[in-house]
C-alpha cells in the first residue's frame, strides 16, 4: 500500500510534503520519498527508513547544493509526482 500527496503553490513544497508524510507515518510505512520540480528540473530524494531519515537526506542535499536537481536514491521506490 502507498499514499501519494501533492502540492501546487508558491510556498515551501518540501516542508508541506514532509509534514504530510509525518502525519501518515503512524500507518507503519518503512520508506518514503519526495520528487519536487523547481521549474527546470526534478529533484528526487528517497529513503528506505523512516521519515526522519528522509529529512536528514533533504538537509544534506540542501547543505551540499543539490536541492535544485540531481537524484539521491536509497532504494527503488515510486516517487511522488505532482
């Protein structure tokens, strides 16, 4: 089973989507991922662990300048697209 959440708007999509995933985490999902299009490229981040692991990968990408593109995959999961 999977859940798909989308966001369209001018706010911070990443923060909104991470919060949505946190609200779904009680269902026992053991993997998560985000795909965010910035108008030019699609950045994909996935984690085989809980949401906090995904958040750590997102922070690492932001600190290393990869948030605008590139792909970081820990496992072959279906990305969340909108």
